[in-house]
């Protein structure tokens, strides 16, 4: 069955945009569905053997008011065997250009038959010749396997950190050099005591995390709840220092990952400002692409698609 790129507009029927087995380039014109429509959602899917996977979502707002039926959107698509390129034109103006790596989606689910047979043959050969290994070699191999497992566990711990919730609070106590005590043979004066109490500072930092769906920069429902509550808290902390950092999963090109993590970070900042937060001073915005993953576990890869907001209260 052909692999198709399909378009869904306003949760209506699917329209074929590109046949990956036949076409390398195609343009599709779309229209609004009702008169004076102000916003529209265009979704791009990969249809493989009848199963659809969401690749990209365009959310277009503040459209000029026009009657329905007129061509408003021009979607240009091309495929080079690895990357799907999408260029969206709205009323003749370019509004988005995305590059999506399709190789992870088009990869075969099953190994070719000859590879499976080769693996079976190797396994049988290994099992049949097992008797030639001495007890010393067998034990040495088991120890090697144990060491490898231990090393793998340590490597995993470098990236994995337990997260009990989306909000992590960390408290540090910063104190200057303690004053001499009677145990050292020097009597501690009341003035010294008062001085040491004044020197101690309590610095609290709170970390919020907002998660995103693959290859997308839009604020999702769960993330919106977290950011709305965060904006309310920031209004009560006028002198807090805020750092916003964007990240993404380790797929696609480095250039694409840099752009994606940057847009996610600035989208979070824009959302907080729309909720009424007026930052003083202006927060620090950083983006790291896929260079700082939280986990390498494929089942939890969604945790790498995130923006972290760190608040340091004086």
C-alpha cells in the first residue's frame, strides 16, 4: 500500500497531499469553510497501511475576514527520501516552513526473512559449540556481562532523574565562614552571634516543566494549566529571577532541533505574558536542542520535549 501524506482541515475529511511512493513535490490549495472565519487548524498526517500518524499541526489565527470558498492557503510539499518539507502560504504570504524527518516513521517494523534466518543460524551454532568453552572462560564472560549491565545502569542514571511532579522545589542555605566558638578556646561575643545570623541567606529555586507533542511548539492543555498557575505565582514575586530553557527529543537535524527548542521557549514566555505577568527584570531565555535529554528510554522519550522554567526567589 502507498505511503501518503494527508491533510485534515477543521476535523473534516482527509485530503491527499503527497504520495511518497510516486510524487516528490506537490502543491495543495485549501479554503476556509465558513464566512468570516478568523482561525483555522490544519493537520498533516502520515497514512501508512491505513494507520495515521500526526506529523505537524498549523494553528492559524487572526485571519482577515473573507467569504468561504476562496483559496486562502497554499501548502507546498516535497520529499527527498528522508525529509518532508512543508511550506505554508496564507493569503499569499509565507507563514511557516517545516522540515520533518520521516525515516523513523517509514522504517520497516520487521526484519527481512534472511536476517531472521541468519540470527537463528548463529544462535544454533553458538548453542551447539557451547561445550568447547571452559569453566574459566564462561565465568569471565558472565563477569563481563555483569560489568556491562552495571555500566549501562550508571549511564542511564546520568540522564534519568526521578520526577515526582511537574514542580520541583530546591532549598539551599548559603552561610559565610562560621565565627570562632568556645570549643576553639575563643569566647564567642554577642556581636559575633548577631553577625552570623545576618550573614545566612535562604535561596529558594522552583522548577516548572511544560511538555510538548512531537515536532510541535503549541502550548497543550496540560501545559497551559501549569503555566496559568505559574503566571499567578510570578505576579506575587516581582523581584524573582526567571530562566526559561527549551529542549526537544534527539530526532531530526541539529538545526531543526535548535529552532524547535527556541520556539518552544519563547512560546512559553509569550503565554506567561498573555496571562498578565510583567517580568522585571526580563527573564533569561535559553535553548539547547536535543543536547540535554532527561532520559534515553524510548518509552519515556516524551519527557525530552519540554520547556523548563526556573524561578529563583530572593
